[in-house]
């Protein structure tokens, strides 16, 4: 089968399309024939070699994908050949025509969700759900600010927060991105490049501030986020590309808190609850993965360049 392989850490161009052997499932494993593959910023961070969780070389990147179960190993009871699934991790990596997965890494794909949409579920929706409900413990009636909401995680977070009864303020860096944010259900879409957007947020909240902030670029925004928090406010850091300086007094006076997260640290119980909730939302139409761009598998490097651009909207996927 064809697969992307990384033999050295570095720029996107270290990813090469090669021919490798088809995977075979061992006990508790399944092989999924992929119809679509999701690209996430974390894939790009890992590829550079600077991410805390570094795979052994050579490796195939990727966690997300959707397709059909091809074969199952001994002891697998949850899936059978022909089942439609999405995956949120893979033993073999997902940038390939087929992925070897643990049974727990596969999840049923509702009939109303396409394979392309399925490739946009795993990491983005799990991350958004975990950030909102497990880390921030956000609740109906609260106001949430989602910074950089036009990408895959931001889109998921807007849909989840709106469906849960929150007031959603979201930011995007382009007119097109802000239109996208409003289409996903945000009550307000602001330009985070506007130096006065913090003042606008305080006006929108009657001077009280926001209860929850989901932060995709903490090294740029965190210092400015804290003065926008309401009393007992919470910030969840989903992404950061460097260091940042903050004033702890902005937290102290508000009895506020900052939480970090990576979805790989979620417990097995949390993952089960996440995927049960996602299935329900996908099936009833509350959650609608948005595909921003489709690229052939051979153009994985281009996908990594584009996923790191702030203008990205929705999910970037690869098609084997």
C-alpha cells in the first residue's frame, strides 16, 4: 500500500510517499481501509521533532481518518469487516491507504456523515469537547470565547458550545473566517487582529468578562486573555508555539484558573464519554464537520504548510 513516511524530523518536505507492506491485525486490532485522512496541527508539531511525544523513526504521521473495516484480529467484538468507522489514533499512523488500529481507536461513523467529514472528527472534536466540558467544566448559560475559531478545533468548539446553551464569542483573522464562524453558530465573530477586540468583548459581556476562553495560540494571546475573564473564569490552553509573559494578579483578583491540555492525556473513561457524546451529536445533526480543503495523499507536505496558516477554515483532509 501507499503511505507517507518520515525518516528524519524537519520541514514538511521530509514526508515522502512510499510503498510499504499492508498491515495485518494482531489480537485486539483492526485494519481500516481509509477513504479520507485528517491533518491536524499536532501532526506538524510532531514532524518537526520538537513535540514532547516523539515517535521512533521512521514513522507514518497522522491520527485521524475514516473508512471501512477491512479485517479484524482475534478477540475483536466491536467491529466486523464492512463497518463504517472513524479513527482518532492508529498504531501505524493514518497518512496511508490503510491504518492498523487498536479496537478502542475506532468509532462507528453515523450513516449521515460522509467519510470526508469523518476524517474531521477525531482530534478536533475530541479536543474541543475535552477542553470545554472536562477541563473548563463549561455549563449552559456561561459565555465562552474561542480564539482562532475558523480551524478544525475552533469549528468543533463553536458547534459544541452553542449546542450546550452557551453564549459564543469567537475570533477569526479574515472576513471569510468570521463568516464561517457565524455559520457554525457563534453569536459574535470578532477580528483578533483588531487591537480593540478585547474592549469589544468586555462591551458584549456588559463589562463582566467571559467565563471560559479556549486558547489556540497562547504564546500570542494569553497575556491579553486574562483581563477579559469573569470572576471564577477559566482558560484552557489548546495550542501554543512558544513562551509568554502573564501578570498573575489578573488571575488572583478574579479567582481564575489556567488549564493546559493535550487530548492524548484524556483518560479511557473520558474518551468513552467523548465519543458517545460525539456520536449522538453527529447522528442528530447538531455536529457538522466542515471540510475546508481536500488534497491527494502525495501532497501531505502542502497540507502541513496550510494547516499552520491562520487563514485555514474547517478541516484539511488527504484522499488516498
